[in-house]
C-alpha cells in the first residue's frame, strides 16, 4: 500500500477516535513508538529506523505496515477509556487490536515539510539559574547526573537561563525539528531501569512530535470538542513541549495512569534523573493544562534538583516551571 495512504489511515484512525485528554498521542509520536509493556528500548520496539528515514539531518516519518498493529494496540486502550459514550467507537479489545479500522474517509495527509533546521547551531547547555545547587544533586561523576540540554541559537525560541520554554505564552518555530534529545532519552533509560529494579514498568509512549503532527492533532480535537475545551488538553501547533524534543509521555497516556505505583514513583523520583512533572495536579490555571501524570520534561539534574529543593522549601510539591521562573502560560 502506498505509504501516504497508510500514514493517512493511521492518523485518521488515531485522531478521529482518540480523546486522550491531553496534548499527547503516543502513537502519533514522530520519533519513537514503543509497544505497551516494553521495559527496554531494544525489545518489542518499533524502532526509529523502521519509522524514519533520516536524510541530511531531516527526519521523514514513514509508517510501515508493521506499526499499525502496535499503534492501534496502544491507542486501543486510550480510545476505550475516553471516547464519549454517545459516540461508541469500534473499540477493539486489547486481544484483538487488528479489529480496529479507520471509520471515516481519508483526509489530506499532513506531510512533514522540508525543514530549514541546522543542528550545528546547538551548543552545550550550561547549568540553569543562579540558585544554589542542592548538596545532594549529582555531579558529573555520578550515575544519575544529567547535563543541561543543548541550547539552540535559533530566533524565536524562548530561553530563560538557558532553559527552553514551550508553553501557551511561548511557542517554537514551525520548522524547529530537533527530534528527541539524546541526553533526555539516556536519562529516561536510567529512570526506567531503576524503576524496573523495584518492580515497576515505566515505558516511553511518546517523545518528539513535529509542528505538522501537532497541527493535525490539535485541529482534530478542535473539530470534535471545540477550541475552548481542546485548549485545556491539547497544545496549539508550535506550543507543544513535545516539539522541543525534551518531553516524554510514559505508559498509559490518560487519567487511568493516575495513582498507579508507576505514577507515584515517577512523581517522587523523576527529578533524580533531570526531569520534572510538567503539568502537576491543581496547577491548570498556571500551566494552562489539566493534570498530566504521564508527561515529564527534561531539564538536567542541576535544575531539576533546584526546582525540587525550592518546592520542598515552599511546601509545594507541585511547583511548576512557570512559577519557578515567574512566567505565565496563556495564549496572548
Ligand atoms: Zn505529553
């Protein structure tokens, strides 16, 4: 089958049926799709090289037929949890994911555009903020140490103390296409392994997402729920943190993840690897998004420890990036 049609069918099936309650659709991830239940990146992984063709620094997403089962398998659970009752989808059971088929006509397929993006503009990040580094923060020789992310010298990207900001107030250029940050991914694997050591299964469900993909997802949500509601859980194109390459969604990308042992562990320990829980509970008015127990943002261990220390000091375990830097998040 023609790849464009396969991609379109996949997008149609996922976007038309999903209501995952956030800005995340794991299986529409541009960089990594990992089958649910996967512990290690090298098992059951629909790998990057199967999904992508990298040409001259650009990444062109392809959808081999082998990803359809895995993708629909994963989203099947999401769909089953969140599709409104009055519009019952053809929801497959987890055991029969192949039963799911696109239910409506194939729309125009959004294609990744040619990216005017130069990786050489990236420079190593430096420790963020002038706050004193907590004594228990890892140093370069420690296993957990995670350096600050790369800083891109690209007009239109908002940085505060070398920390990239992507929220409702600050957007990313449409052609910014960094892919999932390698340091972020490496730190995630450390987190994943340590969670596994205590019997928990935390796996990557969604990583990098392009402007084009977010544009498609967001507009599909707007068409279904209206813009006001869609804005509470889905980022407008250019405003998704996933486009920064520094955000990861884990496990089940919906509210069923809340309160699971994995979610509790993630919230308590992600800072030890350089992550923060980006959209914590009770902070929707500040972050602009509803609680997302599954969405973590990589900032490096220096900053994650500083934020954690500040949160403890303030007695607010849900201190947000917006509060830490004194910025807002709303569409101006
Ligand atoms: Zn997310």
